[in-house]
């Protein structure tokens, strides 16, 4: 008996979506509760690239609260990421074959590692070069608002983490036979241009050094994605 995708009605899909979103929200809340336990550590960690709290200003009554919520949400999301990915796979699994579901579940650890790798890269490589450039730029002394600074840092960490998922996305698309490693190799010039545009948009400073710091790992991730795409197609033959 062949393994076939499970057919569902539109209402069945909506009910399944509601259930998976609910479970994802629960795991996110649990992750945030865990992040709250380490909130002091996370607050100090976020303030470290600019030299600590003494180099920041909090001038609104609700500013510390909004910053606290934002940081614990990012921490909770990172903690809950594997479980959120499981819910995503369970949502699409009725339309997949057993083998496809298996390799998707096996990809969860890699997806988590890639995202965390992007966060670590942004924190230890990009922020230490970007923040001094911005703060020491000619003009009046810069004392950033606590909320603006945290918004800047958390956005950078999140989106760089997402960009590091590129190889896995390429693997999935190749597994679904939407793209191929051969086609990706042929389009490498366009890929370099797209990566340059992404680096220019995502880089918090206009200097070419920070742009190159982001372009280098993205190019390596693209090459890794080509390798994974080749392996995906090879395993489907």
C-alpha cells in the first residue's frame, strides 16, 4: 500500500491551522516564561555591545516594561523555535508522504542551529563593528534611548537569524523539485546581486566593511544550500 497525502477539506485545513497556531502560541509563552527567569542576564547581554546601561537613556514611563517584553519575547522565540517548527511541519504533513515528513522532522535541529548561528554571528561580529561606527560618528554625543537601541538590536538579531535559514529553505525547495543545484549554480551571478542587496538593507551601517561582513557568510550559506539541494535531488532519485 503506497503512502499517499491525506486529503482535507478547507474547513479541516482551517481547524488544523487554528490548532497549530494555538500550540505554537503556548510554546512561545512557555519560552517567554523561561526567558523571564534569565531576564537580568538577557538585559545585560543586550546592553553589553554599547558598553552597558550607563550609555543608554530611558525617558518614558513604560519604556523599561516594553523593552523587557521585547527581549523576553525574542528569548522565548529562540527557546520555542524547535517546537514551533514541529507545529509547522504537522500542519503541512497531511499533504506530504511519509518520507517527506521524516526528513522535515530531521531538519528541525539544523534549522534551530542555523537560526542560533545567525543570532550569534550578528551579536559577536556585526554589533561590535556597527555600534561603534554609529555612536562615534561625527556630531553631538550619542546617548540612545533604551527602547530604540533594543529595537535595533533585536531586529538585527532576528532577521540575521532568519537569513541563516537560507540553505535549509533551498534544501526543502529542491526536495519538492521546485529548484535544482544545477540551476542554482547557473544563477550564481544573480544570487550575488541579491545577497548584496540583502546585505545592504540588513546592514545597520552604510560602510562597506559591515556589508562585507554579512555578505561573506550569506555567500557561504548559498554554497551550502547548493550542496544540500544536490543531496536532496540525489536522495529522491
